[in-house]
C-alpha cells in the first residue's frame, strides 16, 4: 500500500465519531477493554469490537491479552501526536474566535498526551529544562546536555534504560492548548511516571486531565520558576 492509500485509509478510519471517541479515551495513556471503550463512545459492544478490529488492523491500536480480557492502547507515540495535532486543528476550525485548546481548565493546566505531560505545566517544565541548560534546542531535535544528565540521575531517572528504548530520548511536541512545546519521547514518559509515582500529579477518572497536588505545585513550581 502506497503512502497516499495509507493516508486515505487512516483518514477514513478516524472520520467516524465513535472511533474518534475511543481514540480520544486512549489518549489518557491507559489501556482499556472493548467494553470500557464502548461505554466511552456510547455504542454497543459488538459495534465497538468491529471498530477496534479496524483500528488495530490499520496499526493505530495494539491489543494485549491478560487472562480473559483484551486491553487496547494506542500503538505508539506517533499515533498520539497525530491525534493531539488533529484535535488542535479541529478545535481551531470549529471555533474561529481564537481560544486555543480545550475549554476545560483542568485539561488546559495539565493533561496526559499519551504517556507524557502536556498543558501549561508540561510547557513550563520543557521551558525550564531549556533555560537551566539541561536541554539544548537544535534545528531538528532536543539534545540532553551533561548538566541535564547529572540532574536526571540525581532525581533517580534511569537514563541507561531510556537509552535502550527504540524511541527518541527527547522530542518536542507542540502543545495543543499552549501552542508551545512540551517534552515528549522516552524522557517525557519517564518524567510523567516520576511525577505520578511521587504523588505530584494524580490521574482523573475517565479523563486525560491530571490533577496537580499541593505538594506537586510546590515541587514543580520550585523547578519552573
């Protein structure tokens, strides 16, 4: 299948409201069952199963079996980036007077963009990494510096494990609501996991929004200010 045919196939798949609703639910970073995704989309389980089979067959989703259950998740970060970008385009077209990004203040403040932090806090952290000299902006990439390596090792991020990942270590992802970059890639995912593990951020039920705890605000504000 050539590139144009693949593009047309993907465009057709994500042009359906129910499939969009299921993909959006998976942007929170959790793997969900067909029943849970059917509930998100407001459709019957057999209909959801057919949609999920099509999305999986196109390489947009992957499925993992655990016992009697099958869990679906986005295939990779590229799929998440495509969806985040399309959400921004769709919102701009639907709302010509410019207010960028989601209306929900919680989503604008902090949200999961697949497996990394987006929203106001995500952008502030990215900018602080650059300002402190931990990341260096290059024409086509972000480069982790020696100072950045020292900082990350000091807070317990396993850079050796990240280096073994097939995905880029650092990648700039254009933020839908802020229209500036937040940090993606293996490092972005590791940082979000670190924040969740330490209780600085909390996942919200059935939402991409991430609650910033009082301790998280103190700790993260000390880093970004």
